[in-house]
């Protein structure tokens, strides 16, 4: 660590896990992420791509499988360390790893052994919620933040009950993480049940099913190691017991999902912010201008201090929310606050780091411009920060 290590209370196991995650982030994620960043979106997911080896090595490490014998708080402490290191390594790969585990994890936690067998953990998955005409508004349940007089566009993807099956028609948008490479999906969509109820629902879908097709891999400015793309459903039939939540529990389900997702984003982008800060600090110690390392210039010192305090503040909030979740006090409002704080911090710190690097900062020979691009996307994904802030404010009013 290049600065004072505040991790004074880590036990031996936690330090070992952190160190293992950091080695993986350093030796695999950084170099692979850098190479994938310079490739086309289609080449990123080609059969001979480094992406697949990175996924395999991550799975082989077992970092997603925290010891179940540990208490929820102990598990959360370890998960915080891993998530931060993954974000330090490469945020795009980190999100791909996380999204990949979603469907299998939900099946494993469902209590349905048959469903868990059909959607095994370790199989690459995705969270399919965003639609062409629906993005961050998917979390505005009561239409509280819509313009006066506005109405929602019709759903782009809907699942209708048909006997002991559901028939899925429509599409999910190009921003589905792992969208064109996932084998299974946690699908969040509009639903019509057999008893006539309408609303939202959560369904596990085998993406090798008849009627499923994909769009092209999305080209974007950052997080280019993270595959994203459209998924199309043409009368896709799935068993009714693939439904995890129907209209009655949909708001609960999405609140829980977003609480976890926003907390994960906060931890991941605290890692990216820390990475940008460390790069800037190391560079400032070695770059000489005016006859001295630039760290000796007051303007650089002041910028370094502001970066440091922001990183540590984001880390504290992200971990506090993660611990609260683990203690059974999970709440979407604090998770949103942590996500917005960490992603905004990542962008600001990466921008300040680029300023310290000066002209070298805009060169692709240095890692800062990539970190800035990766951080910018984080303020839109998993709900754009502006909409999330309004949702959080409404929840504070409700309290």
C-alpha cells in the first residue's frame, strides 16, 4: 500500500483473501482489461479472447464462494475486500464476474433444488432488466419522479402465463451486462399471471432455449471488457416454476436486488477510485518539473489530499452499508447513497489523477484515461445517479 494502511482490524483470513484478490487483480485483471479495452466489442468475446481465461481463473480462485460457516458479518467483511480489489483491477471485468453469478446465485438461494440444478452456479449469467424504452425508470415504482401528466411507455418484454408455462416475448436493451455471452438470465420483466394479475416478475431463463437470439456486442467508451448487448425473446417458453417472484412481490424483489447491486457498485468503484489515486500518487513522486518531483508543489499536494479523503470517505460509506445489509438492515436508500458517492468519487478522482499526469494522462500508454472512461459509465449503469438520488430522497421522506 502506498499510503497509511487503515485496515488495522483485519484478521489473518481476511488479509490472506485480500492479498489473493489483489494478486489476481494485479496479475490478471489489469493486463487483460488493458488488452480488451483496445479491442473491438466483437473481438472481446471471440472464442480465442483473453476474456474467457480471466473468467476461468476467477472461478478457479473460488473468490465468489465465501465460507458459509462464517457469520453474515464475517462473510460481508470478506466480500467487501474482494469487491474493492476487483474494482481496483478492472471495473468492467469485475461487473462481468458479478453479473455472471446472478442467475445461479438466485437459483441456489431459492430453496428449490431442481431449479438450482437447472441453473448451476459457475455458469455465466446476466441480469436482464433494462429495455429499449425503459432504463432507470424501472425503479420508479410509484411514478414519483415522472413529469406531471406523463405516462409510462408500454413494456418491451412481457411474460404471459400459458398453462404450466410462461411465454416470453419482446426484447431487452443493449445495456444488459454479459447480454450476448450469458447462458442463463435473471429476467426482470412485465408479467401476466394465470389468475389475471399484471405487474412485474422475476424469471430464470435458459438462454439456450428456442426463440432466444442476441444482438451485436455493444461498442462503448469505457468498461470495454464488460460485454453488453441485446437479448430477443420470440415466444420463449419456460416452466412456471422458473418464476422466482410474481407481481405481488416484485417491488420487494427489485428493492432487494437494487440494494445489493448498488452496494456492490459502491465497493467496486471505491476500488477504481483507489486505483486512480495510487497511480497519481506514485506518478507525482517520480515526475520531475521545476527541478523537483511534482509532489513537492503545493498545488499537487492539495489535489492529492482531496483525492485521498474522497477515496477513504467513499470506502467507509460503502462498507458501512454492506455491513448493515449483512446485519439484516438492508435498505435501498443507503445503498443508493453509497453507489452515488463511490461512482462520483471514482470519476472525480480519476479526473484529478489525469490532471496530475498532465499530457501523459491523455495518452493510452498510461492507465488513467481508461480509468476515467470506466468511471464515467458507472454514473449511469444500475440506475443513473440523478434518478437514483430522487428515489433515495423519496425514501428519506417516507421515513
